[in-house]
C-alpha cells in the first residue's frame, strides 16, 4: 500500500534565527523587517510571537503594536536556503522520491521502504530525530496512505508533532476532523459550514452527493464528498475542474499596497510551478479580494496569448488587481487563479518573443532541477521582476 510522509519545518525562518542566535531562544522572534520599515511584512513568527497574535503576511508595524518586545529581524534568505537544503538532504536519505512543495515542507514517498527503515511510524520518528539531531530544528510530521491526508495530519499537533493515520483509518480520521480543518476549504466554505450547522467531517459524510452540490456547488461538493472519505481529493480536483488557484488569508487586514503586491507575487510563483508541472497552458487569469468586512470581489481577464512566463503572469494579475482593488480598504484575503486550462503539449508551436522564450525555458529548467534535486528549492525573486 502507498505510504507518504508530509514533513513541515516548524516556524522555519524564525526557528533558524533562534538556532543561530542563542539569545533569541524562547523569545518572540519576528522575521521580515524592522518596525521602522514602512513596507515590510512578517515572513515568519516564532511560536512565542504567535501567542501575541503575530502572523505571517502581517505588516511589521502592526506586529510591533501587538508584540512591542519582539525581536524583529530582516532575515537571511541565503541561510534559510542552506538549512532547507540540509533538511531536504536528510529527507532524501529515507526515499529517492521527495517532492518539495516549499522551502520548508515536503512529501516523502516511503512506499516499500519498511525493509530498510521499519514501519511508517518508526520512519517518521527517525525523520524527526535526524532533523533535530543534525539540523537542530523540529519538524511536524503526518503519515498516511495519500499525500492529501498526510498534509492534514502534519498540522494536527504543531509544533514538533507526529500524527499517523493507519491504513484503513482514513475515513474515520476525516469523519472525526473538525470541518474547518479540511485542507482545500477556505473562509467562504467555512461560512457555509457555520450557516448549515456543519461542524465535523462526519456531518459532511452523511450528506448525499446531491445535497453537497446544492450547498457548495458541483465542484466543491464533489471535492468534499471525496475528501471526507479519505481520498486524495485535492491533488486530482484541479485536473477535473480545469483550473488552478491559490489564496492566502491574513490574520489581520493588510492596508499596505506593496505588501499586497508582494503576496500576489508569491501566489504567482505557486501558480506558475503548478502550470508547468501539469503541462498546462492558460489565457485566463483571475483575482479574488476579500476585504475586512468580509465582502468579496473577483475578476477574471482573458488575452489572446497564453501565459508565457512568471513575468507575464505577474503583469497580468497585478494589472487586474489594480483595476479591482478599492484603495484604502483593508484586505483580509488575496487569491489568484488560472482558468480554462488547456493541454500544453502543443505549446511548442507558439512563437514567443526572444526574451519570453528565454524566461520560459529558464523557469522550466528551474522546475526540472527542483524535481531532480529536491533540496535545490530554486525560485525567482521579486527583485528580478522590478528590473524588467
């Protein structure tokens, strides 16, 4: 039977700073900028800082008001990548199949490795022990027969958690799960859960496919039907709906437009890698904006040509965001998507300009390197876009 581990490094940037700076250990550390930096946002907060309500993507000025005694640092991305490489190499010691999905988390396919490392729980404990002993950091780990459930499990007992879903226990786990913990649901769906008195996965499990479609829409209803039965729903739903999207909810409203645009750039990177990985192409981009009063607006825009590069995608989404955003209003959630996905196999017949073709090939090469060498974690920075 397939077996996957999802490993998530706890409060990664802040934990690296606490590791390197003994005087910061046990204290609230906030990485992203100094209180006087007008446009800085929080990249990471230690668990000590989170007790004050500090969250990632929050303006640093707001974090300083919540946690005036916090230790504010601008951060060191080179050091974080170094530690990420070190930890991904440790993961690679347990399986040749490591799928890194961000700088601080990865899936490890340990199917068929019991003869080498023992049963799944023993492997998970070995992963945690090696990361703590060799890298000096803690990871929260989830184990399941599919990636979707492993991802949920890793977040069940943070920090330094371990949750194993035994084979055959997938459905029971999801039925007992609070509905708002279902990965792939956001604020809008959570509001519908509350409206209809849905508190657990079991409440969803008892609804027919027709009832779920009536309450949540056809695609989301199908997703929920499969999810609460312990299936790897999230990874297959995209291909069925022919669209991909990602969003980020903030603990506090964002007012700084530079911060919003930085978040939008991060969303673009996630979308582009998924577009390349799925060998898709798209002409249609979408944005979603939820304001502090929870009113939500969305917009989409199509062009004649397919999205060609990260620069192209960011340009389209940023233009659409600037048209739609009501300036001066606080933003609680930002989302971005690519709609009407098409098979990208025929993309070779298109004629991009020299610069676009160069950038597209570079981004495809980055994806290929990250797949072959999971520890690489290569990305393009926003500073590159500012130079174009």
